[in-house]
C-alpha cells in the first residue's frame, strides 16, 4: 500500500508542478511579482502582510493577496482592511495550498491590475514545501519566539525558500533569541539566503523589505523557478 | 486520482487505527499512562518535556519519552539530560508520527519499567490530528506568542485533544496575549477541555500539571480512547 501511495503522491506532485508551470508563465506575462509566504502557525504571516499591504498601497503600489486557511476567513477579513483585493482559500482541512487552488481563485481577476500578488500559505513548516504555486519567490518566515533551531529541524521548507524573514524582532530580548545562531542555521540549510529582521508591530525592517520587493519587481522575477 | 488517494488514505488511517488499538491495550496492560503531545513548531514542547521529566524523576516517578522529528536528534539529546530513557523517532521528512513508528521504537523496552510515556509529535498543527498513537491522553500545546485564534484556525487538532497547555505564559504581557479570549476559543472548539497555563522557564503551572498527571495515573487511563 505504501508503494502505491508514494506513486500516487508523485503523480499529484507532477500534476501540481505542471499547473504551477502554467501559472508562472501567466504571472510573468502579466509582469506580476508573486510571492509564496510559508511558516509555522503563529509566526505572524498575517500581521506581516497587513503592514506590507497597507504600506504598499500608501506608496501607490497595486498589491493583492490570496490567503489559505483550514477553516476560517479571519485572515482575509484582516487583510482586506488594507483596501487591497484579497481572497480567502479555504482548504477544508488540507494542510497546504496547491497550484490548482491558486488557479481557481484567480478567476475574474485581471492580473494586469496588480503589480504584486502575495500568497499566504497554510501555517505548516512541512507539507507546503513540496507544492510549487507558480511563485517567483518563496519567503519562509520564522519568529524569534520559535527558537533558533527551526531551520535545522524543518530543513526542506527553509531549503526551498529564497528569502527568510525573521519576525517579532521586538521580542528578541524577552525570548533570549540568538540572532547570530539563527542566521548561521539558516545559512547552513540554505547557503546565501537573504535574511530580513522585522517587527510588524514597530515597523523595524520594513524599509529593507520594501527595497527588496522593489528590486524584485524591477529585476528577474523568477528567483524561485531557478531553484525548483 | 483524487478519489483513489482518498480511498488509499482511508486504508492507511484504518491500518493505523488498528495498530493504535493494539498499542493502547499493551499500554493499559502494563499500567502505563501514555500522552501524545502535539503543537506547532516552536511552541515549546521540548522545553515543557525537559522540565516535566526532570521534576518527575526528582519526585521518584519513572517517565520515558519518544520524540518525533523530521531530521535531527537534537530534542532526544536535550531530553536525555533528564536521566529518563528517551528515543528519537526520525520521520525522514514525514509530517506526523504513526502508530507503527511507535511500536517499532518500543522494541527492547520493558514497559513495566515506566509509569508514564510521553510522545512528542512532529511540530505540526494539522496532520498529526488524524493519527491515533494509542495514547490515553492527547495534549495540545499553544504558546502565548502564537495568538489567541489558533484553536479556531486549526480546529481538528484542538478538537481531538483532551488537555490544552498554554506555554510561555511569562511572555503573555509582552505579546499582549488575551488569555480570556484564548480560553473562550479553546472551549468553542472543544467544550469543557482542561486548560493549563504554564511557563517552562519559571515553572509556573507545573504544580497543577503534576497533580493532573498524578490523577490521570491513578484514574481511568483512556481519556483519549473514549473520544476517538
């Protein structure tokens, strides 16, 4: 039975890869920068996106977001307050987003209306790593409250990421977080990875984040495709 | 393909349930209290177990632990410092523990040597919920840094738990954590669930935790089986 499941799983991943490939072409044709945000539950993906969308809108950019969750639409409602177009993807218990769900939830949107699309994945440090969503950039978030060892313990997700965002940096001292060790561990599983240190509460690190987004929009959009 | 996968998955879960049922009988025959600890990565399962094992040993109890991880054996090494017998289960990328892995890793142990066995699951708030490990009690941990909404967003894991342990309570003020709201959300997905508030750093809440373990050892050991 295990062999059959492995074979079927390979089939599912192959089909997902084909759909992701089509999505990536669509995104590139539309000149749309697409980022897939992955992390553990509670790392602060939604808070990070709330500030990002709000600041991008204030600066005249045209962001949109797709938000994956098992059950609720709390996150979509939080993000919609920014004024950006936001759609919830309810996975009904599924532990990750798939390319097919992305395609379905783009229907009726004109991609040319946006310059950046953020996809907030389901909170899970394991399963989302296997599913390409057609993104140009995969961003793995890690909060200072989770401990410096997470990249070593969940290597696949950090290894498949292009950017690591350390969140809740305002709590670093209270958590006795060793930033040097976290950076060392990130570089061990993903040599040369770009690392940002941020606080969605104080805004620390968001200037660097916006500069990075700007250079990604201006430059080669398929940072992620190059690695997969 | 989806239909075939759903059917195969049902088969895997059925086989897992049968193995878990056998394990539960073995544990009950040996008079061993078994707890399955589930949470998001970084909630502090290992720190919670470190203090638990150390304090149980100091009080003359005979605990043991199995620790699941994708890759490293860091956690087993941390827990072994307590002096308790500890074994690492390396899932090689699998996102949850299964009953078969538990059975394999008990080999060579005499269950009568222990009074309590803790199983630390892979850090994941989704997938472990479907896999019964033969435990008497499922404990879902939630740290104050993750936000009060997690029970609503990951209802299956909290709904299948018998006890909820709120960790890192020493950081509650820094995180502006609303304990009342967290309790309300936990009771919404799992009415009447026992909730403990703990800090593995300061030891807050551990007296209540040890009292609870004592009453579980003395009383009916299959709190969890009754719900599955």
